[in-house]
């Protein structure tokens, strides 16, 4: 496992929001396939931060991109939301395959 994880790398290429769904395009910049991801989105609705956490089952092959969609059912009014960050970690290589985009990268996302 350690050898595999030294060759693992995940990148959030794109994050968009549409009709209550967060769409994440993940790019596997490593040389090994990655299966399963933990996603965290921190945002607020004119109040304290809310953290949505979920897992993605699916594989992203080496040097390829794949888009995953998740329904953000706990978001009420789109106009009241400010994203702080979106984080993606590989479940099997959580330290070696990790990416985060901050609020300045998500302007206009939500």
C-alpha cells in the first residue's frame, strides 16, 4: 500500500453547482488508479460554518478525469451560501492523494 500511495495524486479540476448538485471533476495525476474518496465542503448560510461530509465510491484511473455528482440536500437558499473550502481525499491513500480548493477558488461556484 505504501508504494502505491507514493505514486498517488488527486486534483480537483473543476467544481460547479447546479440544481442542488455539487459536481466535482477529479483528475488522477498519479500513476496508479484510485478508488473511493472522502469529500468535505465547508460553507455558511449567513451564520456559523456547516460541514458536509460524504464518500464517493468509484475509481479514477491514472492520468484521467472523472466527474462525480452529489446532492447537497442541506442547502436551503443558494443566494445565502458562501463556500469556505472543498476538500477531497483518497480513502486508501488519504495523505498522498489529497486536494483542497479555498473560497477564492470557488467564487461563483455556489
